[in-house]
C-alpha cells in the first residue's frame, strides 16, 4: 500500500513555484463553481503518520483556497456534549453543507487505529469499525458527497531522521509533539493496521490517496492536484451527484517519478553465480513442496510484467523444480464464452488450487486494472471497484491458508526494444511478437501509471507485490525463486 | 422483521388455482426472455425456518418454470474438494451463468447462522461474516447479477403446531427431519440472529423478502410474484445491468392482507379505567425519568401514524408527565434550506438527545419511506436504500445506550372520515385539516403498503415498532405510555 510513498518523491523549489499560481487559480475557480452549483458537499479526510505534513497541508489549502468556504474540524478528545451522544454524532454535526468543503483532520479512522494500536480492540472489532465507516461513507456518497481520503506517509527511516534532526535543533524541537514520540515506538503497528484499514476501506466511491510526506513541495502539489482533478470531474458531471462515477480519477505522480522508476535496473548475475544459485533455489523449492506441512496450504504465484520481460522463461525455471502432479499453469488469455457469462473473478476462482497444490498464473485477475483499464476494455467504474474486489478476493485466499506471491517483471523501454527486434529476427521466436506488442509499447506511460496504482492499491502484508528487475533474466529468475521459497518457508514455519 | 409473516396469510384453493396458470405462463416467458437476452444471471437464495416450505417452494418453481434453465444447488456438508479450498469457492463454482437462474438452497447465510446459534462464533465474527456476504453480493450485483433473498418464516406457535401434527401422523411423520427437532429447541436464537442478519444484509441491490410459510398457496404465489416482478423489471431495464435500479420492486401481499389489517381495532377503554390507567402510567414515567440510572441512557420516541390518528394529543399526554427541562419535541415538517443542504439523516441527528434526556419526534426519519415514497418526492433508489441506512442509524443509537421506541398510530378509514368531518365542523380545529389530508386519504392503500414494508424492514429487537390501535384514543394513549415505560424499565434494569 505504501510502496509508492517511500521512493523519495520530491519537487524542486523552482518547479514548485512555477506550478503553484495556476493550481491555486484553478482551485479557487473550482471552489466558486462548487458554491455556485451548490449541488454537493466535499469531504476531505486527513489521516496518516505524525510528522508527514498533515497539519501543514491543511494550513496551505486554507491559504490557497477561499477559507470562508472551507471548514476544518479536528476531532481530538470528545467534549462533554459529544460524550453524551452516539460516537458518530460529532461527525454529523460538522458535515459541510452542499457547496462547501469540510476537512476532517483526525476522523473515524484515527479513532479506530489508535484503539487497535493500543490493543483496546481486536481485529474483529477493527473490522466492525471499518465496516461502519464504509457504510457511513457509502451513504454520504449516495447522498451526493464527494469524498477524498488522504493518508500521509513517511517511511520508518524518514520518520527517524526527522525526529533526530528536530530533537537537537533548539529552534525547531518544539515542533515535536508527544504524539511524535509515541508513534516512533508504535510505527510498525500503526503502519500494519493502517494498511488493513486502507485495504478494506478503499472503495471506488471513496478511495484512499497515499501521499509521501517527506518533501513539502511534493505533498502540497500532489494534494492540490488530486483535489482539483476530483472537483473538476464532479463539477462537470451532469445529472444527479449520486449517479456520477464516484471516484476522483487516479492521478499520476506530480514529480513524474513512478514506483517502477525507483528500481535499480542494473542488477545482474554472472553466469556461474546464476547456475549455482538457480540450482540451489530449485532444490530448496522441491524440498519445500515435499514438506508435510504443505498439506495445510496451497500456493498461488501470479506473473505479470512488461511484454518480453521474460515471464515464460521464468515460469519454466520454477516449474522445472516441481513434480508435475503438484502444479498447474493457468494461462490467462481472452475469456472464453463460458467465462464471459460469469462475473469477472469466476475464471480465476476455477483455477484456485486445493491444499497441497500450486497454481502458477501466467497473467491473472490483474488484467482488469492493467490491460482492460489502459485499453478501455471495461468502464472506469469497473476497474476502479476492482481494486477493492481483488483485495477481498486475496483476503479470502489468505484466510484459507493460501500462500500468494505476486511478481511484476519490469524491464526498461530500451531492453524491450532490443528483445522485440531480436524476436523478429529469430525464426522460432517470431510468433512471440505481434502488432499488438508494438501498440502496447506506445502506451508505455499509461501502463506504467497503471502498474503504480495497482501496486499501491493491492500490495499488502497478506499479498505483497514483488517488483522484479528483469533487464537481466538471470537475476530475475533467481529473485523470483528466492522470493517464492522465502514466502513458502515463512508460511510453513508459521 | 417478521411481523408481516406471522399474521396468518393464506389463499384459498379456488383463488390459487385461478391465479396459477397466468403466473406460470408469465414466469416461463420471463425465463425465455432472460435466456434470450443473456445479459445477466439470476441468483435466488433460500433461507429461513425448517418446515416453512423451503424445499416445497423450490420444487414447485422447478415445476412451474423450465427446469433446464434453473440450477438448484444445495450446500450441506462440504466435500473433500471444497474443504481443500477457501470456503467461498463452493459458491463460485455453482454460480449461474448469464441468462440462467441459480437457486442456492442453503447458502452463506445458513452457514453463519448455524455457527452463531451453536455458539461457534460470537457477534463480532457474525458481523464479519455478514460484511463478507454483503461485499460478495455487491460485487455480484455490480457484475450484473439479479439477486433475490427469500426468508421463509413460521411463528413459534405455527412451528410447534406443525411438529405436533406431523409427529402423531404415521403417514407424515417421515417429513420431520432431525433438523426440525433441533430447531424447535433453538427457535428463539435462530430467529434472533436471523433478524440481525436480515437487518444488516438487506440492501437495495439485494433485499430480503420474508415469506410466511404456513400456507402453501400463499407462499407459492408470493414467491412466484416477487420473482416475476423482479425479473420483468430487470429485463425491461435498458442499458448495462450494473446500472439498473438494483432492487426488485417491493410487492404487496398476494392475499391483500396487510400487517395493519391484522390489528384488532375494536379495542377501547372506558373513561374511568382510562383515567386511572393514564395517571398510573404517567406517574410511572415521571419516576423512571428521575431514576439515577437514566444518566446512562437517552430516550427517543418516534410518533408516526395516519392523519388524524391522534399523534398530537398522545404526545401531550406523554409530555404532561415530564419535567420540561428533560425533554424536547422535534416537529418534523418540510426541511429547511439548511437541512436541504445536508444528507437526509442530518436533520434528525441534530435532535438526538444527550444522555439523561428525552426527544419526542412528531414524525421522523421514516418520512422517506412513507410520504416521500408514496408522493414520489425522492427516487425509488433513494427510499430503497433508506431501509438499510435507517437500520444502521438506529443501531448506532442503540449501541450508545439510546432507548428507541417507535409508534405507528393506526386508525381505519371510517374513523378517519369521521374525524376529518368533525375537524371541518369545529372552528378551532379547522386549521388541522387541509386539502392535502384529503389527497393523502385517496392513497390509503399505497400508504398501507408503505407502512407494511417499513415495519417489516425496520422493526427489530433493538428498535421494534409498536402498532397502536388508535380508533379509541384512550386505549391508544395508555398503550403508548405503557410501552414507553416498559422499554425504559427494561433498559434501566439491563
């Protein structure tokens, strides 16, 4: 969930100052249009890590926009008035009316997260709270509200750096609150439960936006752009607000750095190392699959990646270590007639292995948020809701003891070009390259955005994505086998 | 939830046989149209009490319709195949494809109810299961599926009668299964948890239909009609199935008997009895409101009812017993400008009392499913989703210790006519009768249906409706005060 918010996004001062005036003007204009139309309210929820710039961002939004049309509400200690009524009353009384923006700084998510981190509630109670939040937000959305949920994130490293820096600075140490120190101890828990909350409560009508908080310019521009795009889309929607596509569009990163750009694509293995490591990992996999405890689990591996990134050959290296009775490869191409007559996920459910078995998905259910999104094979509403549906699906697998490993094989544009040409030049490889591959290549940026969103919205502790630097095939194959083995070993031990 | 399914619905043989041929033909036609369009599948979930005719109804549907286009799946013991995979896999593999009807006899609700009744899970886990079911159904519905959920009900009395009857009949005692005997012991729990499940999982896109099961003719016609109406509405909807209004329309009872018809409207109190009882209940209320334990609770009373049923004068009798500092009367009329700029429930949340206080709602949030529904002041989608939203709202009140008492004051048409004329004839009462009252009177049947649906969908253990026979005002006032006192006393004791 937080992958894209740990890659060190930043925007230099010049670019920032060049971008702000137009953004401010557009935001103000949208704000007046919102008041003019008075058809729906806007609700902005601010959550996340202490010190990741939540307060500064809210302050800035008030400076950028017309503060008379924004109401900021904080929800710390409940007042006597509030304590005397149902917990949700305090939020109802602060709801922005149609035509206005309400910023809830601290909100229902803060309450449930604090309660879970400090063990006042357990997972089942947390899920009840998340469910309650979802019902509330769905109702608000059905009533027309446009909802933005921002999670401000800092990697553990950045958080510690910040604490160290401020602590010793007599002019700035006042910036640190008791909450900062408390969180430095509970960071791991906070992020883990935060991920659970985001995974289950990011829905098409009220998606979460995770913002990397370390660079002020970056986070300010990001939040501003997301608000602007969402506002403009909703203001432009004709008809009843309850019928508009609920999500603000996903927004590509304002510093043009995507998650995939953060990979070190130079990683490689020399042939002798490769052969030694490959054999070792294959042997390890074979042994693990023969372990008795495997009977309590099933294994599912998902292979996605750029065209010509080497999915096929990697899968062969995995399969080579396995007893053919124990595994299957599900090759996902266009759906059959029978599959088209069923809900989207049906054709993947058919291939879910029983305990003790292993299914390798050569492409997968992620097609919906990759090719179907980019090529517009389904509606925006369909792929937007798919993130939540996929998270639910993978949670069901995980709950049943299925070990799920997901690989994105990444190559850079130049490597792809070399491989495409090589395929065209080699007679027995020519079938592997089609017009469509060249067309996909033209949409490189779109696919890159889609992959970033996919990883941000579906990588989780229970079903993490592994990004595989695949310019060097040998490096990729070993990394894949090792990741598989580590996941399997961890599950068997647990 | 089960009020309308305990009033002894029945259809005589002649009417039944007269109605069946046309219904069968229409169902068959709808079925072929469904296959022809092949745009969406139909999923029918069968749940409820043993012996309420679940099996017979499924059998009959297969006789009435083309069985080649219906697949019935039962989900008893999990097979080895199923046990080796995530629990939900068994449902996925049996999903009907587009153009066909799948009947799930025993389904996810049966599993969670059995688990809760036999204490294998607690309430929080039950809620997690309900939440999972809701996510699954929403996804199926977003993918186009038309979902019907039938709950076959028998009152405890009928269930016992049936058991007694069959037990001693050598020709029929084989009809009783071990499940029947088991359920006769767990009936109370089964109905209580069943109500929780229905309350939380009845959503606009997949509503529950509660069917009284004691009379075979009635239940068969009811199920047939609901299926037919829902199918025809969905088949007639242009555009993508995912965009159709999700619910089959609510259907008025096929024997033309509504819940309100089951009231004994002749109940009355003589004046001396009335005065004695009124004073006693008023004193009781005054004492209860002075009890120290009231500080842990708040009290909310909702008054709805036919025009001229005597809401105002009843409220005055309640208020007469109270310290004016302790209560408020919220008179709900057309929303103000400020209220129109907020989500529907906002204007009721503002009046929710703090602990220790009492708010009397003269009309309430039920306006949406009564006048707004009947007068078409909101869209069908809006009032259909309101049942679920209201249940969520009242659950939040209940969780916070608010005692909620809801009254429907019922009079019959003749009594209303007499009162209307009396008002017109009395100078100081003339302001109480308007053109609108006469217009509402013309829609008596529509309101009657709306009240029945409202009670069926929002009466629950935590927030029951009390139907007040109000032809005799004295009887009504005493019943209201007594009900209030009983509820308050129970809460203070608990």
